[in-house]
């Protein structure tokens, strides 16, 4: 009798500021209908949520997004998207528990909205990469300009992406996986990066 394969579940986060495309990214890659906790923006959010650069946004994630990708019979990725607004940041600690790594999704129209996520993962020593979501008509910057603006260490990968595109999102997740593995190998050798 064959014993069933043990399934390894890998938890990854997609984080970033309000309106950077976290829900869109998870929706683009998930093999199942993603769980979304989006609600309509209401008058109560006026003066609380900064809509500068995302004036057409009508919904917001109030808890998390969730998606799944089966890599093989014994490896499954679980993607958790964090809420972007400061008033929901208290959820990040629970969402980050057990995560092997994170994508910090950034928007060049509002790079400053990425500082909190970068700081969060740096302080907790959770490996992360920065993926810049290339919105239509958004300013275009060189990757090194973005690295300098966000004060990202040279060892942290920074790449451009289109969160709407499955292949682009796949490239982001592969870059994250490679970075997480490199971090684990460095830690195993006693070198912290």
C-alpha cells in the first residue's frame, strides 16, 4: 500500500499600501476563486483613506485576500494579501505568522505608501522583494532610482511587474522564492543578509 505524500504548504504575503494592486495580483495567479474581503469605500473613509493617485478606487480590502497555487502534488503556495490602510495594519502580525516571505507591491505614483511595508518586513527579518506595479500612465523610474527612493538594500530584489498579468505575477513569485531560498542558505552558513 502506497502512503500518501506529505504536502508542504508555503505561506507568502503580498503587502503594500492602499490601492497598489494586491487583490489584483492574487486574483491574477490563484488557481481557485480568491477569497476577498473587499468593501465599498464609504463617506466614513473620507479624510481617513488617501485617494491621491487612486481617485477612481471604489473598494478596499478590510481584512485579507487569499489565493492558492499548486506547484506539485506535494507543494502548495498560499498567498495572503494584507490590507493597505493604516487602520487595518493590526491584522498584519496575524497574517505574517508563519510566512516564509513577502512581496512588497509598490506604485510609482505613491512610492511613500510602500515605506510601512518595507519597514515591517525589515524589522521582523522576513525575506521580501519589491515589485513595482506598472500602472498605465504612472511615472516610470529606473529600478535603481526606486531602490534609492525606498532605501532598499542592494541584496533585496526590485523588479517591475503588471499585477493584472498572470505571467508577470508568476515572475514576481519566482523571484521571491529564489530570494527566500538564498536567505535560508545564507542563514545556514551563518551569514545574515
